[in-house]
C-alpha cells in the first residue's frame, strides 16, 4: 500500500469520478440551475400579470430588491418563521433527547421499543394538507378540544385558537413537532448508541446518577450531532409552508402573525409577479446558502 | 453497609419509577402519533352532513357509501393511484440509485473538482422548491413536457439531500479496500458500483427510497403546476379536485375516504420497511 | 474554478433570455376568429356541474368516459382543473395565452367562469362576443338582466351566457322567529328585517333571547357588496365603497355585541347552525344553498324537518352562478353556439333542469310560471301541485327569488372583485376579532390586494 502504487492506480480511475457525476450535474443544470438562473434574471425586471394583461418585462435594475428591503415585510415574516420554528424545535429536541436516552439506556430495559420507534415516525406519512384539515376541525370553536376544555371547567366559552397570535403560532409549531420529532429522535438515538459504553460503566462505578450521566457524558458527546440536527431543522424551518398555509387558509392570520417567508413568496408567485418573487427568492437563496455553508463547515470540522 | 444497601434500594425504586414514567410518556406520545389515523378512518365512515356537525369519536356507517361515491364517481381514482405509484416509485429508484452514484463519485475518487463539487452540492442542498418553481414551469413548458410525468420523475436524479446522506453513510459503511479488491479482480468501475457498492448500500437505499417515495407521494405543489389531463393526475390533485367539487357533489366524507385511501399504500410500505428505517437512519448519521 | 461557474451561468442565462423572450402577450389588437370543422371540442371548467348538465340534458351527447364524450362526430373533452389555489384560472390563463399557437385539437372552445372573476376574461378578446357566434339579443331576451350585466364588456358586448340565476334570500329558523318575533309568517318576519336598522334591532332581540342573528359576519357580506355604488378599483386606485364600510361598521357592532361570529363560510363552526341544537337565527343564500348545503335529509338538521322560512331580507343579492364563454380561436363555433342556446335558452331543457336538479334557471317566463303556480310540478304521490320547498316548511320561495333576480344590480362589478372581496373579508376578520385597529386592518387589506394585483395602488 505504498503511496506511489496507490497514486498510479487511482489516477487511471479518476476519470470515473467525473463520469459518475454526469447524471447528477446534467439533471441539476437542466431542472434546477436553469430555473434558478431564470428566477434571478427575472428579479431585475418589472414583470407581472394584471388579469390577462402582461406587464413588462421591463428592466428596472435593483428596484425589486429595494422594494423587498424597504417595505420591511420580509423581516416580519422571517421573524414569524423563526418564532414558529423555535416553538416547535425546543420541545422537539427535549422530547427527542428524552426518548433517545430511554431507548438507548440499557438499565431501563424498556419493552416494545421497536413498536415505539416505528410509531413515532408515522405522523410524517400523513399529507400536510390532510393533517391541517384535521387540526382545523379539532381546534374549531365547536370542536372536541374546546368542548373538553369547557366540560372540565377550564374555559367557560370556546377559545378561538386561530384568532389569537399565540395559539395560532402554537398550533403550527405543535403540528411541526408531531410531524418531525420522530425523525429527530432516531437521529439522536443513533448518536447515543455510538457513544462508547465503557464511559457509562465507568460513570456507574463512580456512583453517578442517571441525570449526571446524561448531562456530563451523553450531552457533550452528542454535541456534534445536536448541531447537525439543529441546522438541518433550521433550514427545514425556513421552508415552512404547507402547515401554516392550510391551517390559516393562506392568510397567516391573525394579522399575518403566522405568515412565513415561503408563504409570502407564494403570494407573489400566485399573482405571477415574477420580478418581486424573483428578488425575494434571491434573498431566500442567500439565506439558505449561508445556512448550508454552516452545515458544511460543521461537517468539515468533524471530519478533520 | 446499611447505608449502602439503602442507596441500592433507592436506586432500584428509582428505576421503577422512571420506567413507569417512561411508559406513561411513551403512551401519550404514541397516542399523539396514532390518533390522527383513527380520526381519519372515523371521518371516512361519516356522511358529509354528519361531518358538518363537527367531530365525534364514534364511527358511523357511511364508509361503503363514501367509497362507492369515490369509486363510481367521475374521478379517475385508478389512474390517480397508478400515476402516483409510477411517479413515486420511479422517483425513489432514480433518486437513490443516482444519489448513490454521485456520492460514490465523491467518496471513492480523487479528482480536481471533487472539493468544489462537494461544496457546491452542499450549498444548493436546501434551496426551497418554491424558489425555482417559476423557472421550472417555464422550462418544462418550453421543453414540451407539460402534462407528462417526466418532469415529476427525472429531477429526482439530482437530490442533494439524499446525496449528502449517502455520502455520510458510505464514509461509515463502505471501506475503499473492498473497491480496491474488486479492481484487482478485474471488475470494471461501473460493474463494481452495481454489483458491490449498491448491495452494500441497501439499508441506506431503503431509508432514502421510503423518504423519497413518501414526499413524492404527498407532493401537491409541483404536480398541480404540471399536470392537467385526467389520465395523468396524481392522488393529491384528485383530493384537491374532490374538495372543489360543485355544491351538489361536495362531500367531505368522500374527501376523507380519498385521504385515507391514499395514505394506506404509504403506511403499508413504511411498515414493511420500518426495520430498515430505524436502523438505516442510525447508520447514516452515526458518523455525521 | 470561478471561470467555470461564470461560463455555466452565462450559458444558462442566454438560454433564459431565449426562453423568456416569448412569454405571454396580450391579445390587444388581436381579432376575433371563430371557425367550424374542428374534431375536438375542449371545455375548460373547475368541477363537474356543467358536465353533468350537458350529459343529462344536451340532446345527442354520448358519454365515452368520465372526461370524454361525443356529439355527432365531434369528440368532447372536459378539461377539469380544481379551483383550489387558483389552479383553474392559472391553467386557463396559460391555455388562452397559448391559444393562437395551440394545435387545432388542443384549442379551448368553451370555458366557464364565475361572477367574481368574470370581468377578468370578459374584458379581453379571449372571450368571443356571443353575437359573433350568431346568438342574438332576442335569443337571450328571457334571461335575467343581471346575468347579462355580469358578462358585458366595456364596449357593451355580451361575452358569456349562464343557465342559472342565483338570487338570494334570507333564510330564517321558524321556531326561533315564533319564539322571539311572535310569528313565523314570512311576511311578518320580513317586517322585522326589511332594512339594516330593523335588522340590527332584531339582532338585539335575538341576542337577548340567547340566539345569534347570523352564524358569521361573512354571511351578510354579499348582501352589502352586491349593493355598492362604486367599483373596487377606480383609475388604478383601490376604492372602498361606503356600503362596504357600512358592512364593516355593522358587523363590528354585531360581533362586539356577541350577536354573530367571524367564522369562515363552510367551516364546521359556521354550519353548526344548520342543526336543531344550533343557535343561529338566519343565513343568507340562493336556491342551491337551501337544499343540499343545509344538510337536508340528515337527522337533527333543521332543513330535514322543514324548519326554515325564507324572507327577502334587507337587500337583494346573488351568490354563485356559472357562465359559458366561447373562446377566441374556437374551431367549433356552430356547436358552441348550439350548446349555449340549448343549455341556456331552450325552455324545455330549462324546466327539466329545475325539476331534475333543483336549480334556479336563467329563464324568466319559466321561473315566473313556477313562482305564480301557473306551472305545476308533481309531488310524491304524482299529484300536480304548486312548486313548494320542503326545507322551507312548504313555502314557495320562487316569487321571492324572481323578485330578487330583478333587483340585482351589477353595474359596479369590476375585474378585481374576487381578490378584493376575499382579502377584504380576511383583513376585516382581524378587526372584528379585536386583533387590529380598523386602520391596521385596512392597511393589511391594501397590502394584500397590492400583492395580488401588483399594478394597483391606494
């Protein structure tokens, strides 16, 4: 296995690296890069449909960017997106850590973990639209949640969940939590199983409690995977769309407090306002690219 | 000594308490995960007017009637099912195979653009579909591929997220020595990939195949932009069509039957392959 | 490496220029062109209502499968795109913009439109004046004026024809009327509801008795919005009519007083009042709403026991309706003409539709004959009786509908109505719910409309 021999061999095979990349690159360029470039190109034009009348495309330079930046809406919706993401992510990570710890803790000897591991994934299979429809019915004024709350005397009149900013955001976050915590749990569990059991045994010999083991050993060793989970979830959160869109019928009400960035983009795409939608897309692209670079740097550091 | 045994006792109780707590919480969580399926099935058994009255947990007896309404209505349910199956399974196959190939290119070879390509793919990994939707539709139109299934299937070949997962998985589960020995045995690169690499990737492929299948199965956004003739429509579009039926035919009972009907295949496939999911997700991420 | 990226982007962007260069163009300066001899008749629509009408009533229509049929040697193709998320309009727009270059068998021949966005198509050349097909004003003489107003373009051409009329009435609970107002007689009840002041006095009585006047503030929206004196958009500026502000004021007062709620139409909360245990005094609705939509036939529904009554209410309005338009470039013009005439003017077919589908058809003499009792229908035992509605406790609501249809005035219909109406109700819900001041809600409305129609300002 001397470097020289290996090098000689590898060189003759290296062209296969390019060959194997051809399908990806080709399809990427055609179906994603060209549309992306079209989008960017569009962002420099005034270009929209008024009824059936096409306005533009007229070149207007950076005007669309100025509009997006100056009307301030983008920041509000970015903030909404972030708040709803955090509201869903915090319980998600707590529950996932707890479940992961239980599933991987040999002392607990839980029965039926296979069943639980399978079950936590199931909500992900329901179409977001169908899921939102169910939530809408369950949390309506005359729905079962309100009637339970009233029967138990917690409320004396129905609470309109979707007419209050806090509860509307909360519902969106809760739905995201239900749909995604299974995924996170399995990722974290995998990380926990990767920790050397000798460490736990040593801790036990030293008389450490389970809580101490968790906070002193498990959590620090899990840090890399936690960061990975967090960043991928953040980027996923940035794309939040279906759930708030359908739950609030596209309005993001009350007063657009649950309107996300992609819902906002969708509004412009809907009215075929390609110029503004393009400019907004470019901002979104920059944010996502920056976050993706974070993922990259993070995974790179781990490899090193 | 006494002190010591007391501690032991306490610890033992502690475990019991914790175990009980764990079961309680797991029961609550399982309920939160499963009740939706129950509600869907219940709603599918109820009539439209019944549904208008709000929710009840007791099944009604309209299931057969609702199913009959859907099957003998004018919605091309059979085509919808076939199209969804075709799009989702081909997407899953293409996506996993070519993502493995792309990952293999980065993993197994050393070439000048390797680092650049890897960075590039990571950068584009999370661009939301909606960002490029506009250009995508224009392009599909110019290519004459409107109202065909091709634009819903072929783009699955370039799936950065699947690629990333495959690459992580290869790093933990595909030693290059195996590839080397295949070369010494005289196998061609392509043959090595197909006969040695792909079989070793099976768990990862199973996981990603299910993910791709599910997301493609539930996708409404892109198909709604591309498809319009009845024989091409996928199930989510048919559900949307059912929901915008005219006032004489608008029937939420049928909508729920359709929803339940379209979830069923995914659940079956998931349950069959859940073993791979639970293991596979673990393998791909252990060494992130 | 950088060079490589640059060159890729350059290649891609030249491609893009080529691609976007031939985007949509308006039909300004285009000519109306209709011809005959096409082998395929393409009909664009969003649901199966018109399809089932044609299947059931058009002479000579043969069903091939769910979305195809034949008339003589012409194949009829139904292109159904659901309304959800504007999908229907988007698809139709694409088809119409590409109409000129489409192959003969792919050209849209007929497309259907709803009142809310009728003008978007009516004021373009994508819809052919029906006179170009050879349909005369005399052919349409028996139709209700408002159904023609909706689809009349700025030059006075009629661009579409409808087979239905959808005048609305106020539908009230007889038992509640008896309890609170002392009588369930439509005439007496109407006395308590004949204008908005009386309406709000009655609302207070209802509340005192523990009932909601309406299920949602949105129930009365159409009644106000059909009676405006100015359009939504004047000279490119968004204009809020005084009558709509009156709706806001009246509704806010009612919501604050607890006399109604802010539910979305068709939500479970909204429809809870259809049932005996509901607490809603009245709904506003047209003929099609009364029967099926109000859960007639279900146990516990007020409609099942004939517990509703109909009164004219404070003002006339209409709700719904579908218009048939001939697409510019159609290659089946005679067939299109015949379908329009048969389905909207043939008196026999029209009466069939009333009997078979409970629709209120767009034919004044037919409807008036049924209203006055001149034309009888057969009841369950086969006896000839005057038209009556079981849901309305045996009342014949047709005179009211006929009168309502005459009163509907749509001269202030505009091309932006759908978007403006939707966004106005959505934005005002925030005000009604106490989540925003009136000013903030109006700002939100302007913002939402300008997002929808980028060319507008306020």
